[in-house]
C-alpha cells in the first residue's frame, strides 16, 4: 500500500472534481490517500508521498495556475528527483498543451512521471471513469 498525496488547485471546481475521482480510484486499490488544496499543502506533503499527484487547470496561455500552484512547484522541485509523480488537469480552450510542458518540466527535475490525464471542462461520465481508472493505476 502506497501513500498517495493528491495536491491540486481549482478555480471553478473542475480540477477539484478530478482530484476526488482520482482519489476514489486510488482508495479502491488500497492506497492511503490524502487530498489537499495546494493552499493547505506543505513541502512535507510532497516529501512524504510515495506517489505525488499534482493537479492544475490550464490558465492564460496554457500554463499551470500561477499564484499558488506555480510557487508550490518551485518549492518542491528539489524533492521530486526519483519520486513517482502523476499529473492531472482540466482545460477549457486550446487542446490541453500545458500538460506536455508540465510533464517535461517535472521530468527535468528528475521526477519519475507515472502518468498524466487531462479533461476538457468538468469530468462527465466517460471522463469521470477515466479519472477513477487513472487513480486505480497509480
């Protein structure tokens, strides 16, 4: 059983829905799961996780949220080397290209990326199942 910490930022609730669905899938496989809004997360939450799951919607010009998630990523970049990291997020416009950039960025810090998932807008029926399955595969 792995300790999974899911840390996310959500403005409209779409990414928060994804976090909870991913948690549901991970809990179903027996993992210990902690879901935290990034405003309540600490560096310790990243360090202690066996699997760190990070979530953000695409903002502006297809970037992660800039005022809370971006500073958090900067804080933990030295702690993710060799750590299993999964990424998720929602987007409304564009094609979700922010995820490829975020994945490459985390790889450049030495993170072992174990998966990523994006959903346009809110997770509906099929997307909800994809999120649950994503969590179960962690």
